[in-house]
C-alpha cells in the first residue's frame, strides 16, 4: 500500500470525534445545570442551543462550524455569564470548550482531558 494512503477512522472513534469536534461542554460539579450557548460569526448568531447537563455529564457537537474565529457566550443557570473569542478548526486544540465547575462557567480554546 502506498505510504501516502490515509487511515480511515470510524465515526465512533475518539480520534474522529476530536478531529471534528467544534463544541465540547463538560459539567464537573455535583449538580445538574442549565446552560445556554450562543456562537457568533462577526455580529451574526450562527448557533444557539440550550443544554441541561447532569452531574459529571459532558457532550459535544461535531461539524457544527466552519474554521474561523467566533465569539461564544455561555450562560449558566440564567445567572453566571462568560464570553470569549475562540478559534475553531479540525485540530483538538481549536475546539470551543465550555467547562462548568464550582458553580461557575468558563469558555476556553481546546479540550482538556477529563479526570476519571
């Protein structure tokens, strides 16, 4: 087989998910939380979603956005708000990462490994 051939990845594989994941949300608290996400490309809202995450639950969206820089707004339990500019691409370190911890919410670029 030629050396330039590429390995096909199952759409269920961790590698495929990391390569295509645009948004990752993780709740590391002991309680259920309500999260509202808005993603803007310039001044245009290109994604709006509402999530209810149980304690320890996480989720992701794949192939949601084109590569580029986005303004992301996350509101936790209609009380705590976080806004950040995040660059999105097919690289795992270029993923929108919304993290709920200690009753606060942060938005970062790149997914950090979860702890067992």
